[in-house]
């Protein structure tokens, strides 16, 4: 039955890819997408070209793809597969294989001849999951790609169906089912683990994971101070805190389960080179379980203590240090986050590293990165009859990867991680425990853009 479910997911993804003309990855797509307003379609790519140099595996479909792009209809489809194993330390040394497929569609109403300023975004994801995330003992997933749309099992979901409408060159509104992973953007360390770093600690600020679900109903406003989203953009939103990618979310709407978030990003020109500064924060009015619990002998008769509300703030930057071509070269990045500490036990976080795109002449699509993260954990404790138990410790991680663009549409990425996990011990029997040593994780990732 497990193999049948995996096959069904794979067939469903392949069918979607075969039926849709897809936009694919071009050299500057990531930078354009990071700076685009929610739902905004980025500039069309030249899909034509020979098999080894064109931007997508399936080409221009006899010119149909370029015609659709000119009319504001664009698609982006890809499949990412990962083989990864804990080769030393951690909880389990077993190797695992999994994958994820994604189909993203955009409609620009003005280019389609309808009305100006409207952008519709539809996203479909499917995954077949076997990963090492539960085998390292870490809170930060060693394979971010396998967290979407749902961390465990085989799924095919619709995490985003949203519409944005600009009311002027400076402001717009958006609403719908939202994919919140586009927040906290960074040129060198961001995404779903299919292009840059694989570890979650380098793709998002974990202090926000307590507040903002990945896929949820929401609405908000967009502000463009200079009319150009590449120069500066701010967003403010209200989202459903208990949303998931598996359910529409309308049946469980509540004014007591909301999150409020704001974020601003500006482009800088320090040293005459490209960089960005981003700051944001969020608050949820939901009720959470407290991280410290003191229980009596009659555990079943005593309710767990609760906390009302949780907040988090975050900051990140990226800065090129060498930029022979626009947004190609090598630079540095960093993140910092802080939360209330209770109920959000992911109290403080920082990461720092080096990133690069197209540094080697003649290889404009290659990427590499080296980074370090540290997560300060406000250790949850459980006190039963005057005996206090602590379950976690602070966590740290190192990662190095090199993303080789075999062609513009085929990327192969060797990856190495060293993780000092937050989990202290693994249980071997009813009473026997064993300390969890730092985990060495090796992996290879392959991505095809259709």
C-alpha cells in the first residue's frame, strides 16, 4: 500500500506537469520572484533554445508558452528529489529518499486584456516523504523540501489560491489561501530547500514558525514606497493561525485564532554592490500550551497550563561583496530572531554565512553556500512529584552545498551538514537511554524544471 500511495502521488504530479506549459527557471528568476508583490507574475523568459541551453526541459512548446506569457498566463513546474543519510551520530543512521513536485500558475489581468493591477496565484504541491528529519534529533529539519505541503506521508495539496489587486502604483490588497513561506526572503538563504540550503535553519527564521502556519487563509495590504518592488516593499497581513494546506479553513475561522504580521524589505547599495535589509514581526492571539508544567500524582485529573498569545520579531540581511554582474558573485547573509520564550520555546536564533551565484565564469546558474546557525531553546520542563525533567538543549548546525547547474533546467546538489541536535537522549527501552551525539548528514539533491 505504501508503494501504491507513492506511485499515485508521482503520477498525479507528472500528469499536472504534462498538461501545463511551464515557465521554468531563468538566470534572474529568483531575484525577481523575491521582489515581486504577492501574486505578481515576473517577466517572461525566452523559452526557445536548444535542449542544453533553454530554460526548461520541455522548451517553448512551439511558441505557445511565449504567447501565453505575453498574455499574462505563466506556469512554473519542477520536481525535486533528495537522497540523504545520517552517516554518524544522531538517532538513526538509515538513508532515506523522498521528493516533492510543485506547480505554480500566475495570471496578470492587465496582460490578459481584463483590467489593470490584478494578479491571481495558484500553487499545487505533492510529496512522497521518506526523510532523515526525525533521525538527527534536531528541531531544524535537515531536509526542508520534505516539509511541504505536509511533513509526513504522501500528499497532493493546494497550499495557495490568492488574488492581489493594486489600487495605485504605490499600494494594493491581497486575500485568499496564502503560502507564507515567501516571507523572510534572502538572496542567499531562503526557499523550500530545493535551490539553496537544505536545512530549515537557513531557509526561514524558526522563531516565526510558532506564529505563522505554512498555508492558511488571510488578507493584507502591500505598500511600494517607490513604485518599484525591487527597491522597497512592505506587507501587513492578518492570517488564520490554525490553517493547514490540507483544508480550505473556512470551517474553523475564529477571531481568537488569528496572527498579525508585518514585514518590510529595502534594497541597499553599500560599497556600490547589491544588498537587502529586512525586518518584521508577528503576534498571535491564540491560546498555547505553556512550556513549563508542574503536575501532581493524579496527572490525568490536572489540566495543562495555558498561555494567551505569542510574539516574535526577526531581521535578515544579504550583501554582495563581489558582483561582476548584477546579482551574480559572492556575498554574506545573516538572520536574527527573538520570541517571547514562553509559550514559544524557540527563544533566540541567529545564522550567518556565505552565499554565491554564478561566481565561476561561464557558469551563471551555479550556486554554493556555507553557513552556521544557533538556536537558543527555552527548555520545556515537566515537574512530577518534585522531580523536574528537561527534554531539550540549545541546537547548532553547519551546512555546505554546491548546486551544479548541469543545464539551466537540471541541477544536482551535493550537501554536507553537521548538526548538534536539541534532543538530548534517545530511548532504547523502557528505562534505558543513550545520549545523542552530533549528527553528520550527507545528501544529494536533484531538481528538474519543466
